[in-house]
C-alpha cells in the first residue's frame, strides 16, 4: 500500500518486478493502493516494463 503518498520509485519498482519474475518464473503485476481510501494509484507489470524498453 501507499502511505503518506510514498510509493516505490519507478526505477526501484521496475527492478523489484523483474527480480520477482525471475524468482517465480512468470509475469508479475504490482498495484499501488492508497492506504486511506483503497483506491488504486498505479498498476504496472513485467509485460508493461518489457514493452517500454
């Protein structure tokens, strides 16, 4: 979740996604959810990361 407006930096988020994909062996999706209201602030996946490169 995101607390006080603080989430993972984009570069760190990308590295985390790629590492988890390597460990688990399949595509991974990460969503940032506002701690106070439960709304989704962002969503990214290893598929999105690979397409952007």
